[in-house]
C-alpha cells in the first residue's frame, strides 16, 4: 500500500492558475461539437477595449509569418499584458507557420532552397547515422548535484557531422505510418508528419527517443497515445488543427517541452485559457500534477545465485548444515536521494507532491523494511532526516541500532546549517550483532596524511575539495561470535572527476586494511607454526560508487590493482598512484551481483540508466547466496525515470544474502573497543 497524496493546491504546484482541474483523469472535453473560441478571442474577451478580429482567421498580409527558416518574426498585437502576449504570440506564430507548410515536403524543400542559395554551402552526404549506444557515465544527466554535468546524453547519440536526422513526410496524404519508421529510424531528432490524413499515431513512436520536434499538425487526430509522454527530449510538440478533445495526462512527463501547439482543436476553453495565460509549461505542469497514479510494478524478488547443491556441499553433516543456516548475513544498500536535491529543476518529470519528503520517506521505509536485512547501508541521508526520522523509526520497526556521519563540510557550519548536510549511515540489528569498533574516513583529510599525495597540485585542487566520507564498523554475532567488517561510502559523483573516484576508492581500500589490521588478532586455537598468519575478517563494502562496471573503480575493486597510466587518471598526478599504480590486499573482492552480470541499472533517469551501486565482499570468506532482482521490464517500458510515485529515489535498493564460508568459521579475538575521530561526533540511535 502506497501513501496517499494531497490535493493539487498552491503548495504542490509550481504554476498557479485560476483554472480548476479534476485529478482522475484530467478532462478537457468541450462537451459540444462546436469548436471553442480561438486563442485570440479568449485573450480579448478577458481584457478591456474593443474586440479585435482573430488573426487566425485573417488573410495573410502584413502580419503573415515567414517560413521556419526565418530567424526573426514580427507580429502585431493589441494585448497589453506582456506575459499573456508572449504565450499568445508563440501560439499564433507557430500556428501560422504550420498552416503555411501544407505543400508536400515543405520543410525539406525549403532547406534545399536555402542550401542552394548559400554561397559557402558544403556538400551534404546522406548517410545512415550510427546508432551505437555510448550511454556511459560521461553522459549522466545534468541535475542539481552539479552544473558541470555533460550536456549530451542518451543512447544513439549521433556524432557523424554529415549524418541526417530530420525526416519530412508532411503534405503527402499519408493515412498510416509505416512500422519501419520506429525500427530503422531511431536516430531521428525531427519528424514532420503534418498535413496528412492520419487519424491515429502509433504508440511505437515512443521508440524515437531522440526526437526534439514532432509536428503532427493538420491531420485528423482525435486521440493521442499515452506513450508520447516517454519522448522526454521533445522541445516542440505541434498538434495544430486536429480533432483533439482531450490530452493524456502522461504528457506531463514532457518536462523539457517548450512549445505545445494546440490551436485549432476542440479542447475546452479552460485548457486553451491556461495555454494562453500561462503558456505550454503550465499545461504540462497541470497534466503532471493531476495525473492518475498507475499500478506499481510486481514486487522484486530475490534471485538465487548459490544453488542448493552448492549450499549443501558447503554444509557438511547435518549439524554443520544447521549451523550454516545461521551463518548468513543479509545486506541492503540504498542511496535514498537527499531531500535538498529532490527538486523540480532536477527531476522535472516527477510530480511535485511525489518529491516531497513526507511522501518519499514512507516509501523509503517500506522498501527497506520489506527485506528485513541484518545490515542496512544508506547514502545521501541528511542529518536532520537521520535524527528526526530514520534513527527512531528503524529502532522501533526492526530493532536497529545505527551510526551516522555527515560530509566533512558539516564541521564548518552552525548547528542549524549542518542539519541539511547529507552523509552515510549504517543500521544493524541489535538482536543479532553488537558493535565492536567503528571508524570515520574523510577523504579530503586522509589524503593529506600521505606524503606523496601532499606534493601533488591535483590533490589540493581536485581531491581535497570533495568532502565525501565513508564509515566502517566491526560487528560481532552475539550467538556465534562471528565477526564481520562493513564499510559504507558515497564516492564523488561527477563524471569529469574519474581520477578523484580512483583516488577515493584507493584510500578507502587502504583504510579498510588499516582498520582490519588494527582490530584483528591471532586465533588462539592456531598452533605455533601458523601463528604468523592472521585470520581474515569477512568484509562487506557497500556504497554508491558512481562508477559503472567498465570504469577504473570497478577494475580496481574486482581485480585488486590498476595500472599507473589508467585512462581514468587522465594525466593527473597523484604520487605513487600514478607512478606505480594502485593495489590492495583485500583480493579477491567480488561484487555480489557479479554472478548475474550486475543489474541492468541501479540509477534510472531519462538521461542516464546504469549501474552505480554495489555490494562487494571478500570472496575467500563470504559467498553470495541470493541477490535482489531487477524491476519488471513491462513497468519500466511505461515510465521515463525515477523518482516517481512508486520509487522515492533516482537509485534503487540493492540487497544480497551472503554466507560465511566454512573454512572461515573461526574468527580472531578482537578487542572490544570503540574509538571515535577527534573533533567528530558519532550519531547513534541512543539519545543523549
């Protein structure tokens, strides 16, 4: 059951209008077969002064609009309201242009004419563009996390200069669109199908995900497929002079749409008035805020990785099998999306009410508690959210104790300011584990403890200014005495700082080794001949690493080392890291999801879909039994990205059940000490 959301009031919408819309569904029917007043008559009926004839019905004259290739447009209007006039002029000019483009292939012919008249025109070779997908982290979306994100994104980005991406099928009398259009022409960015005889548009148009302009004006369309809402790259959707009486609320996800051409359709006067007074953005916002929430996807399931035969072979006799069933550890990792980043500017496709913390926090708790994990590692938790909500709720709901540290910047802020700083938190079941030790890692400070890194300008200019943190805890099973080390971190996100990510993960692995060495001892049951060898501590490393499986970070974790000249360093200098390479002694580390080839994604937005979050474990002491599976594909085919009313973050939770290997059942005696960092406060669920 998902929490209810409030009505569409001024607090939940970003555009205020005087028009009231119903929520389920948004009805735009005029209730009559008579066409409502044009935009111009709506405008003048609400203003003082004598009425002026509608420009939509006047003959072309001094106010006629040039073709689309003209760079400037001059219009005349008697309206004195600048805001209303701006939206009115845009509808007017676009409608006039559309009506003048009725000849066959008007736009293509116009472009050819311009090319012939250009003195310095270059020859154009019509070649089918490459549709290869780049979709790497360098194309991660620009959002509030940084204004420096890459501007290009998405699959099938065309980088061939001479490749064409505009198709004009206007004015040729089409009755239907060929299916080939949505199979062989996925590279299109502009599609003209105006002035035809189309009565419907195929839902498969949603496959043309790179479209920025779609002109379907002057057809016979009475309905639109809801799937058009998946074309989130659209800047212009022109539907002039059709027979539309309603718009699907799914179009509310077209958050980048600048022009929605609706003049000439028998829509309600309310809708046309919003379009005139507030513009296309207001229509889209109203559609989005009033959209009905669809059915959630089927619940994700745990996917078994370790077969029954393998688990049985690892158990030995019946007594060992019973013991093995106890010696399992379930871990969940989740970036819950910091509330200060959950804005309409960053996630314009999400209803504002679904971005509110009061709504999202309940979904977060539902998703996490559903899996009843022994250990929970969360990232992007604000200090206020931890202190006011998560700490007590987890303790009440599952008996979890916790530890939290904010990012380093919190030290320089006032008490009120630091409450909005996010950080990392680890929750563990107090009924099963007790905390032996913990450690805070501040990357910006720890990097200065290495003399070779202190000598690098890149260290000061690129690493020190990133205040990410990591938390390490050492837990002991109350019943079995087994120890496990759990680390949780949020690595810097920006794709332009792949070198910083490598440095941070290199430091993280070194600190885990140092933390392990500090707290492990020799097993007293070992004989004298083997006392020189210390028993390994099972280790789990969780986090949002902001790195895909083809990155240097993944290679370092999985293979145990990385070369000094790895491309991710990008000619930056970081002491021994770039003169000798990076190597860690936790080898072998294994991703819990490696057995299934990782998930299709852990971060899902319109401009980026990929794996960024991982659960790593030492393969010589732990093995994966099962992992939390992917989200239903049929559901994904109908949504543009997360967060949405069903998923409260742009990330999804990942989880794994791990089993202690039999040959590592004995663990060293570890000093039961808890040490804290100087000048830092440890936030636990024990109120003071």
